[in-house]
C-alpha cells in the first residue's frame, strides 16, 4: 500500500513539474520531500512494529 501511495505521489509530482512554473516546481519538490519523509517515518515505525510482533510470536512458539 505504501509503495502505491509513493508511486502515485511521484507520478503526480512529475505531471505537475512538466507544465508548471519554476517556483511551483520548487514548492512541489519541498512538499513532496516532506511527504516522503513522513512516509519513510511511517514505514520505519511499521517495520519496528512488525519486528516486535514477530519477536512476541516467536516467544509464544517456544
């Protein structure tokens, strides 16, 4: 799901960049960068959560 979100965001970004003024391009770049940062943070926290739950399930097995 996150990959899909990222892909659509990039598609949207390139579409806007091709037919927009330089300052709009800059604004879009920064907002996209911010969004990517948030997405990456979310991905990292998801990875940590899954790791924790995996450890818990491993303990339950033994």
